[in-house]
C-alpha cells in the first residue's frame, strides 16, 4: 500500500512524538509472523504500556532523528517492528523476550536506552531490570533493614537482663 506525502508526514510525526517520550526502544525482525501472532503481540503491548509500530525504515529514521534513539539508524534494515517503552525502561524488552519464546521467528536486532545502542544479546539485561514498583520495594527494604536491626538490638538488652534475673532466681530457689 502506497502512502501519500501527508500520510507519511503523519506517521513520522506520530512515531517521533512517541520516541521523544519513550524511555527505551527495541527493534526486531518480524519476518514469518502471521497476522494472528502480530495481533497477539500488539494486544500484549497495549497491556504493558508499550508502543509497537511497523514503519518503513526511511520513515522510522526520520522519526527518530533528534531523539535518544537516533543511534538505531544502522539497524533499520529489512522488515522491522519498533517497540517503545513509555513508562518502564524494560517493558519493551520483556515483551519481545517473552513473545519470542513462543514465536522463534521474532528476532531482536538491537535496543537503545538513554542514547546508547546495545546489541540483541543485551536484551536479557534490559528485560531483567525491575519495574518501578519492584525497585521502590527493594529500596524500602534496604532503608528498613538498619532500623530493624537497631530495634532488635535494643530489644535484646532487656531480654538478656530478664533471662539473667530468671537464672539467678532459679539458682537461689535450688
């Protein structure tokens, strides 16, 4: 299907707007996936807050120009699907990683975070990043640990005194 100039401008503007607000991007080759599998991928992406789009490579190059994902220009070759994580940096990587377990035809090409390009092998690292809620829970656990140990230590002093007095009482009773 050929796109008119106005349609192309609209696609570039839409992808550029999404890319400028995104935290990370993942590019993959979708060759061999059926329409049903693509629909399933898009549905999972909507649930996880990931922007997924198939765009012509030249339009995608224009859309990411001036964003953190300009480093992915060289990887925009062949049939490419782009996934942009909007709220969680690891969301797009997790989406493609879990989807590619069931659908081996989806091959990750490259990913970018913070203006740096990473290879397809680094998807495991990005996918294993904790979500915001998980990171906050880990931080709170770390912040609570010293206080917990302090309270336990302070509570141990009266307990030791009570045990010592109990032993003295038992010795005098015997």
